[in-house]
């Protein structure tokens, strides 16, 4: 159950990040970054708790959430949201 949640959370984080790249929606990064950070925690818990052969969705959740956090921070730095 937690693996599916981490995968869904990662997909929602990436979708939010893509919407936040639109110039008028740059403020959305302030919501996407904490959302994706919580997703990183959930994905980490799912990874640790999953058997060795069933960690694929947890790894995808980790990758998508970390990508959303990194690109969200970069977008805020470029847009002047973070000095």
C-alpha cells in the first residue's frame, strides 16, 4: 500500500512541478517543494519496508519526488523567489 502511495505522490509532485514551470504559476513551487519533501519521506519508508524484489515503485517515487524538489528550488532561484 505504501509503495503505491509513494508512486502516486511522485507522479503528483512531477505534475505540480511541470505546472509550476509556467511563468504565471511560479508561486506554485512554494507548495510543490514541501509536498514533494513529504513524498520523499513516504517513498523512503516504502523502500525500507518493501521486500527486495518489490522496490521498483518506491525507487520511482524517490526519483520523481527528489526531481521535483531539485527543479522546484532551481526554478525559485532563477525566478528570484530565493536569493
